[in-house]
C-alpha cells in the first residue's frame, strides 16, 4: 500500500476484513467496492447499508 494515503489504507483494510466475514463485492459507495482504494468522491469509508445487509445475509441477525 505504498503511496496510499491514510483514508485509502483504511478503506483497503476494512474491505479485506469484509472478505474475512465472507462479504461479496458491492456497489461503488460500499466498503466492499471492487476497488476500495480508488478515488471515488461519493464513497464513504464507513459501512453503508449494502455492507450491513450483506453481513446479515451471510450471518443472520
């Protein structure tokens, strides 16, 4: 992750942790976006409803 800023590093680590929870790739604004370190002005580096729903689909409530 050389050359990544702190926000990009946070996004990548959060994204990879999502994979450890068996979450699939998601839409652009989700933590599980296919390129979490890519610049996306609409992306929040916090969990989005898609990420939360994906977690519940895998693990239940």
